[in-house]
């Protein structure tokens, strides 16, 4: 869906938008939402499995790494669909993507996400929130 702004710019509103506290139990909520989303869109089983795994990994990174232990934080998820692609953006308002010597993870999440997606971008949005932007090919006829 496109939305006009006061300055005349046209932006694309997400087809799915979630804003949840960055807690472990909400990773399952997001995964479940994408399961239902994929079923409605008739995404094939393997592609849907890849989407759910990549989204789960990105959301888990927010829960584990974005905020100080025990500190409240937000997990934001947007998904936008065009004719052949699904773009998912996972956003947090935490400390960003920085090396942590005390990291509880194995460091395999982002490489795994990269293998499951058509493209993966890491960065910040206009408000300096950390973003993980993933694109998935939906229409097999357009695979290269």
C-alpha cells in the first residue's frame, strides 16, 4: 500500500507491522505471525520455512544483543510484499550492531540469515535505529 505524505513523498506502508517488547516469548509471536502471513500468500513450504527461520534469527538477535540485560526495549518488524518479493525489516532501538566480548551467542545468526535470503542489509534507519533488512524471492518463475 502506498501512502502520501505532507511533503508529497510517496512511501510504501508495510503489509505487516509488529511492535512488541523485546522479550524471548515475542520471538515466537513474530514467527507465528509470519507462518500465517505465508499461508495467506500461498508461499511454498520451503520458502516459508526459510523466511520463518531468518526472521526468528533476526528477532533473537534483538532480544539477546540490542539491549542491556533486563532493560526494556522494542522489537519492530515490518514486512512489505511486491509481486515477487517479500522484504522484512527487523528494527531495534538498542545499542546497534557492535562486537561484544560477553556475547552469549555463537555468532552464526547473520551468516545463517544471509544464506536463507535473496539479500541481507545491515544498517540504521533515519532515526539511527538498527535495521536488518531481508529480501526473499517468492515467485519461483523469477529465480535465476
